[in-house]
């Protein structure tokens, strides 16, 4: 069996990668690896609260491997903390780390370079061409995936898309210049339901905030739902 750790952003692509990996008989997904901003305890870029990512992990039936990162974070510091996580993974007999990247060659090359010599293989279960992402987006929706847009780059997509459901209507209304999976950073999502989860992740949407040139939709855990987040110092 291949012991696979999945890089988990909280979005639809990493969620769908989990679904694809679990369909492979020789793969055992052993955990979700997520980087968090130390200053606000939110997942990087998606800005999802730690407790919501923990709720996703609970719904997926997998342990969360949080990696705290300073803000701002230099490449050197990022790579040092990732190296520490990879060393832990190696000790726990992880053989591969999976990423939900789709077609950005420079991102793939960076990940492969970062993991070179670690003894752990990077894999890309969703890898495809830009021409194939429209079909991938439809496959996700037809497969039962549900997600909400949480981060918008206003240089590429109108801010009023923030907080909208990722569905067929949204895909039809995206400008032609926007990748339907948001692979060029046009938008990021929070996945709350699909075949990768044992049950839907409870959430509610909060206000839309503008920060660092992006629009963020705050995602909240309903008051009646509480998940215990293990101390990050014990996980990395």
C-alpha cells in the first residue's frame, strides 16, 4: 500500500483529489497537510479558520497535519517548516505527498524540487491541461461536490462573485478569461460536501472583507458545532 499525505487547502481541488485517491485500491490516505498563518490561525490564501479545516478533516475521517507559518513568510522559512513536516512523514512511513494542482508547470516543478531527496514522491492526481478544466469542473459538480467561493482576485474576477456557490450557474457566468477551476488564482473555494466526506461540513457565511488586494468571504462554524484543534506544536 502507498501511504499518501494530501496537501489540503480546504478547497474543491484538494477535496476532489482525496476522492480520486480513495478510488485507488493500492492507496491509503493517512492525513491532510495544511499550512496556517500563525498570526490569525487561518489556512493560507483561502483564509479559512483552523476550526473549519478541522471540521473538514473530521468529516473526511482523517487526521489534520497543521503547519504554522509566520506572516509574512520567507521562502526559506516556508521550506524549512515543510522540510520538518516531510521528515515527520518519512518517520511515519509516508511514501507520497499528493497535491491538487492542475496545470501550472512552474508550481509542479517547485514542489518536485522542494521534495527532491526527501525520500517521498510528489504526485498530482488531478493533473490535466487547461483545455480539460471545464470538463473537470463539470465532473466535480456531477459527482456531488459542493463548495463556496471564499477568495477573489479582483484583477481577474468581479468581487461580487465572493460568497457564491460553485455550481453550474456560476460556471456559465464566469468570464472567458477565467479558468473554471480558478487554477490561475482567480478564485479559491471552501468545499463543504461531496463523496470525500462522510457528512456535509456545517458552516455559515460571514462578511466579505478586502485585504492585501483580495476579497475574502469569512466562513464560520455554527455555534452548536465545536471541533477540538490539536496544538500545532505537536503536529509539525
